[in-house]
């Protein structure tokens, strides 16, 4: 079973304003851009240079009350490297990084997708616990540990 629930009703922009990182005008600008492009709020903020990846990760930790993991400090076992098809990991930017008993620990960056996490539960037969990581940390780990290319992980610039 997957339990992904917001710890606060505040949106990402509100959390970043509370932290003193954004001004209300920044949020309005991003929402305007989001309406034009359909891009994710955090992605627009990053492109505009208004926030860092760590700012986004901290806001997600606050929003979902999930732990943060710095993936470059974790040694992945061979078990997690072969558990899920790397193409699925690349598509959803998920890194399985440990198995503890019957629990699979995964790192994500960005949008929490309950259906994807539930699919992992069904495919692996393991409960899943979610951690937040930076987008570059997820992409780098997928490339270095799972043999994916920058094109597959979306880290190649257009």
C-alpha cells in the first residue's frame, strides 16, 4: 500500500515564499508562464534562476513530510539495480536505492505520482517508502548506476 499524502495544503510557491526564497510577483510570473507552456512549476522556477534544486527538494520535503536523501552518498546494491526495468526508472525519474526486509526505498525528484509508486509495489511485491532527492542527483544516479544515457534521463540540454 502506498501512503503519499501532503503534510500541508500549501502549494510549492507558498512554501518557497514562506522560506523567503520567492516574492508573490515571482509566483505570479511562474503561473503565467505555466499557463502558456504547461511546464511544471518547479521546472520554470529553475529555468528562471529563481531557485536551486535544493530549494525545490526542501519545499517538497516540507510539502509531503518525506525524508531527503543525497544519492551520491548512497551505495546501491546489485539487488536494487535489477529490480525494476531501467526504462521505467528513466521515464518516471525514480531511483530504487535500498531494500530493507520487505520495503523498497526509492528516491524521486519533482512530482509525486501515486500511480507509479503503486505500480512499483505491484511489480516488486514490496512496500515502497519514498524519499526526496534533487533532480540532478536522480539523473546522475540513473546514468552512472543503471547505465542510462543523458537523453534517456532528460539531462541533455536541448
